[in-house]
C-alpha cells in the first residue's frame, strides 16, 4: 500500500484540558476513512492540525511527498470581498481570466470579446476545466457566480467552500462535517461523488447513511485510545459492541482474581522473596486492569413534559409570500397528540419560515394558526444557542430554572441535571465560548428540554452532535408523548424519528407523505422509473447470467461501440468547424452565442461518449 499520511504520538491540550494524547494512525492511498468520537474529544482539532491550520503540543505528521491535500473546514474562512467565482477558481490566473471573459461575453452578447475569449479558451485548453467547475457548482445549486461572499448565508458559504475543494481534485480530502447545510438531494449527489472519486478521504461526519455508503474504514477515538476498523459504519458498530463486551469481561475477570490476590497481600509477611515480588508486581498490574472499566457516564434523556390538552395546533388556509416568492399557499393541517412529522425540501423552499409561522415568530399574510392553551413549545433553532459574553455553563441553565423535573416525577437540581447531560461538575464554570460546536449544541438541547415542552420543534438538530448523542436523542424522541416537528438533512435520524413528512416542493406547495424519508425516496425512485419507461428513454440492457464473467461485447454493445466511434469523430469535426466559424468574424451576435453554447454541449457529449467508449473497449 502507498502511505499518504502518518500521524505519530500526537498530543493536543488547552491549558489543563488534554484533548488527546499519543494518537497514532496512518492512511493509505484509496482509503475512505471516517473519524468518530464524542463531542469535545478533539475531532475538529485533529483535522486542523493535520491540515496545518493548528499546531500540536507534540508528535509528528508526515505526508507523502508532493501530495495534494484539500481541506473543508467546519466554518470555512472565505474572503468576504471575493465573488463566488474568485473563491472556487484555483486554476492559473490566465485560465481563470479566460473563463471569466468567456462568461462575460455570453452574458453581454459582446461579439468581439466572445471571439477573443474562445481563442484563449482553446489555446489554454480551458474548456474541460470550465465544464467541471460548472457541473459541481450546479449540483451544489450555486448559480450566481459574481455574488459577493459577504452576502451569503452560512449554508451558502459552506457549499462554496465545498465546491472549491472538490474542483481542485486533491489526492487527499480532509472534510469536517461536509453534509451540514446541504439539502437531501445535494447529500445524495455528494455521497455518489465521493464513492466514485479517486481521492483518498479522511472526514468527520455524523451522517450515518453517508458513513455507511462512502467509507471503508472507521477510526474511533475513545478514552484516549485509537481503534481502527476495516469496513463501513454498520461493521464498526458490530465490532465496537464486541470490543466493549470483551473489555467488560476482562475487567470483571480481573476483579474476581483481584479479590484472591488482595487476601494474599494481606497475609504475606514483610520479608518477601523474588517470587513474591514478581507476584506483587502482577498484583498492581491486575489492579490497574480491574479499575480500568469505562468510567464515563452515558448520556440519558428523561425530562417531564407539560400536560397536553385535546387541542394541539389547528392551521387553516395559511399563506406567506416574500416579495414575488410564495413560501406557503393555502396550507391547512390539524396536529394530533403524539404526531412526529419530518419536513423535507430544497434549501429556500420555506422550511424554517414554516416553523416560525406556526410558533408565531413571524406573521402570516393570511390564514390562521390556532394554538391550544396547553401547548408549550420547545424550539431548537438552527442557529444554535445564544449566550452573553463571558457567560458560563451554569449561568445559562440557572437563568431558566434551579430545579428540573424528570420523566419519573423526580426533581433534580440543575447541577446534577448538567452532569446527567455529560457536563461534569468541574466543567460547570467553563465559559460557553470555550465549548466545542457539539458541546454547545448539547447545552442548547438542555436549555430547550428544561422548559418541559410538549411540542418539540427541531430545526437541523443533528448539526455538530456526535453519533452517540444522536442515538440517545432518537430513543428519547421515539418515546416522547408530545408532538415533534423536525427539519433535518440527516436521513437516518428522520427514518428513526418521524411517522410522516411534509414535503416542501417550492412555490408554496406542501404535500403530506405517509412514511419516513426512505419510503419517500423509494416512492420517488419508482416514479422516475415509470417516467423513463413511459417515454422509452431507458435503454434495454442485456443482463449477463449470474456468476458469469463478461469476456466480450453483446451484439447490441458491439453496434453501440461502432456507433460511438462515428459519433465521437462527428462531434470533434463539428467542434472544430464551429470554432473556425466563430473565429471568422462573419457571424452576427445571435449566431455567435448559439454556436458558442453548442460548443459547450459538444464538450459534455464528447466526455460522456468517450467514457462509454472506454468502458466498452475493454471487451472489444
């Protein structure tokens, strides 16, 4: 195997807090690795150190010589004064200016500029780069290339940064929560892209479907140890359970043996021989093992919710517009006790606006939202916790209450409750600003649940939470006897929690789908297949017999292969002819633009047909 990255005995601390120590692992070419650990154990810090954005206290990081590394940070540091196109173009300045000039000529119908731009594009062989850039940007729904970075939302900034990293096609990709702020279609596209890319991958993500389908190895940081698991996330879960069971069995066995050894130690005379000293050394080693059980508490969520009456929320003919854009059109729905509803839809279709409408944080244009008198909202907002400068963990929760009532009716002080949520007593006076992103999210969850809500509204609750916390939250929500309304791009989370979906289709249209997200995707897939079959677009594919190795082309494939050679030659000739016409200076503006657009289409067709030709040529 070709080694791309070696991390040896790495240590990082902040004051007295040791994030990790003696971390050692390696990544080889073609591996797709996910890094899993609890919030606050230094996942982001480790990626920052590897990428050279931060320094370690000790240890070594070694890359293969001339390795090209790309890094997507959790909060990308973009230049606010740049345009989107400035941020994503990392080719030579000459290629960048040629592409910008070509696009400007198309936008302004400038015949002279278009002619010179096409000559430059040909000379620099910039067409392929231009097509690649636009393909990635279109998949991430970035189309306003000249928009300033300072005008973008946090989600848009993350997508621009992701596009910039992918366009460069690095040898090693370092990705910190790449699915945050992506809608579901984008996540599925990115999933397929990373599965098929030749790049080696090291990433941090909480998206379990993404992990399962993209990664072939898991690195787990647990109790200051590194555990490497070959296989995807499902395999990792199985092996982790086995490891924990083995650890507990070893500890239990050591405890049983230790009882006998302690009795021997008490009875042993002071003058001890060589054999006795050897046994004494073994005794202390045994004591270490026996006390080496997992000391950390598991997160538990058991909070009493307020009593809920018969009337929940009744929505009638709700409408909301922003200028010329319709967010909601004549929407009506009556919630019932215990409902768990997921909200899905592309970014910008009004999901968060809908949440603010039903909580009456913003007014509707028309229609009514009638909220039952017993309803207590718990609104977990996408932007996260708000706190004052210098405010400590204990200050945040004491502003809400001094005592919390659990699900079993037992009352608990807020300090004990924080400990319940894995904020140990010695951390309660830590400033909130010092917490990791995931720890801030967990504290935010504490503040929401402390108010005893019976109607939980969760807007992207999975961002920055670790996988262990998500599993506990899912279990809590599945037994929560109030209502849950959740917006999330985490498909696994949605499948575990919701009973049905509100699908936001844009232009104010919302459809109620009876099932979870996986059911919805299956339904969409079946619709797409039916559509393809009806329009006869889908090509007949001759199926090979099972277990038979393909050694030659079928009759239809041979004909296709021969036709591809003809098509490729014709397209290349057409492209050359168009370039000559454009350079002749005899075309009017409309013809010039039409033929320039056709060149772009030909480049895409050539790429597609060439890939298929190479695929068939292996058996020709």
